C-alpha cells in the first residue's frame, strides 16, 4: 500500500509541475519537503553524520568542526537542545527547500 501511495504522489507531483499556480507550487514543495525530511536510513553517509552527532559532546574529543562550519553549528545547536538526529535532517532540509522555493518563485 505504501508503494502505491508513493507512486500516486509522484504522479500528482508530475502533473503539478506543469502548473503555473503559486499555490500548487507551495503544495508541491511542501510534499517534497515532508518526504525528504522524513526519509532516513537510505544510503550510507547518514550513518557517519549520526555517529558524529551522537558523540558531539564527547568529553575526550571536545568540540571540533568535523564538517562545514555552518553544519557543525547546526549540529551543536540541535545537540544542545537535546533533540534527536532526525531534527538535523529536518533543519537541513528546511534550509534547502527554503532556497528551492525562493528560486522557483523568481519565475512567472
């Protein structure tokens, strides 16, 4: 059932891509954001990020910038707030989709 729902949503997004309505664009970006920010566990690179996040406040290692400075700051903030690793995914996708939406709305 889940695969059928996924295919149906992809088909609706395909149809929506031909629309020029801003409301359809907002809905499409929101749907893509929900799917991408809720997906975790695909591939292998997410596991490395999770290991760094889980050991972010390790006293023996101390605070170090492992990745890009902004991403390390994001990890620091989420870790300091005692939020789970899923919030790193949500926050980073929020930033990406904000700029995707801003870019898409530049055109008529």
